[in-house]
C-alpha cells in the first residue's frame, strides 16, 4: 500500500482493494493503523454523485527522511529525501582529495548543512545510503573502485560512512542506487522491470525486476560495461564525450567541469552520439534476449536533453521473425529522475527498506 501511495502520489481508499487484492475491511484496518501512526494522512473529498465522500490517502512527507551520497570519483553528490519521495535538498562537491579522511569530512559538513537548510527534524532521519563506484569483491560490501578512489580499496564502506553520517548505512553500487531512484520516482512507476544504463566517468548499470533491484548471487548484476569489453565495440561513457568535445574545440579539465559547461550546440556532441549508438543498440538487444525488460533506460550524470537524444538514436537489431511474429525487444527511453539519481536513490534506500519493501 505504501509503495502504491509513493509511486502514484496518493490514491483513494476505495481504489485500493482492487489494486492490492485485499478486502475492503483489510484495507480499512491497514489505513487506520497507518493514519494512527502518522505515516499516512487522509482527507475527505466531496462526492461527485451519490454515496459517501471518497477518502484521499497520501504519505506523510515529514514522517521520515533518508539521506544519501554518491561517490563516483571526481565528485561527491548528496541528497535528502522525504517519505513521499520529494527531494528536500542536494549538494555536490568537486573532489580533488579523494582520500577516506577528506570524503568523510565533506559528508559530515554537507550532512549538517542539508538538514539545516531543509529545516527538518533530524531525529526523523531513519538512515543513510551510499552509492559507491566500483564492483563488489569478496567480503561484506567490499568494493573494487576505479583508480581515482585507490584509498578506498578493501575499505569497509558501510562502517566508514556510518561514522560519517552518524546513522545506520546501506550501501550499493552507484548504478544500482540510481536504478532504485528511477524505480520509485521515475520510469518504474509504469515499467516495473527495466535495465538502467548509468553513464558517468565510467559506465555501469542496474536491473530492476518487479520493482526490486536484482543484484545476483555475486552482487554485480547490471555491470553492463563488461559486455562492451567482450564485443570490442568501444566504451562510450562521459569521459569519451569529454574527448569528443575537446576535439570539437570545447576542452574541459574534467567530467565534472564538462557537465557544468556543456551546451546543446557543441560540435563534439554529434560525434559522441554516433560513436555511442551501436554499442548501446547491441547492449539493449542482448538485454532483451537475456533479461527481457520492458524498457532500457538511458541515465546517469549526462543532462536530460542529451539522454533523450541518445535514446532517440538507438535502433535495435531485429531478430529473425518466427511464424511471422517478431521477437519483442525493450523500448529505449531517457531517464525521468532529474538531478543525481545515484545520490537520490541512495537516500531512498533506508526508506525503501523500512516502508516500501
């Protein structure tokens, strides 16, 4: 029920029995309990015809908050999210010193600033989440990060980040936390099974199956970049975009600087799109045959307008028809969550674990 109220922004009590396959008395008991606890608010709406007024249900936004961080190499992003899914504040810090001590200091400072600026009750923070760049290796949540985060090799990320936030911490790959944001606040509202392509300095992905992240037995489901390595079709991430822009006459010192200064008319963009088209088409084709998602979402740190341009260019190869019927392949769509989805999804992780599981 809470998941439905989050994804739809509220619902009438009368509509819930059919949606949730529960009896009206069961729905009433649940609603009464949630209202009594303060998790859900109910209001009456004047009837449009005969009968009693319908009861509108919404999540109580200020009942609980989650805070999250995304660490991708050259930048630290943070977000504060309320129970209704509204982003109450964000912060972004360009990183020169990526050591554990420096990043912990940034998080402590930005955490306090976010809470103060949002004017929330800090005792309502139920937990923190972290999206960390890298793939999982042996041990409890040990990551193998990119070279720029060398000080984090074999680090106990949940313990370190728990000390930084002063809260219980959930942790996952940053592409998976971005996919979680899209599942709760974006594409997942209408497409519960999708593959998420996370373009950043590198490239990764996440799989959402029936509204829940699929991590696989070894924790690295969605590491789509390995497919490109195997196919030898290039690696069209945002670092490659930065190279194309420099060749076109618009050099940037880093991906973070590029994302602050990129505009639609820069000549290097077209070259990058042409380079990215085939690898993304091959990846989406393979995902369609192996995972069968409804959609493949183009997301990550790239601007929304650029995600839309890339999604529009991707044409999937066609499998040979059988009995005059084609094999159904996923749609390619741009992300719907604005801002840094990896940080937003990280902030949603403790809320999802407590309220939307």
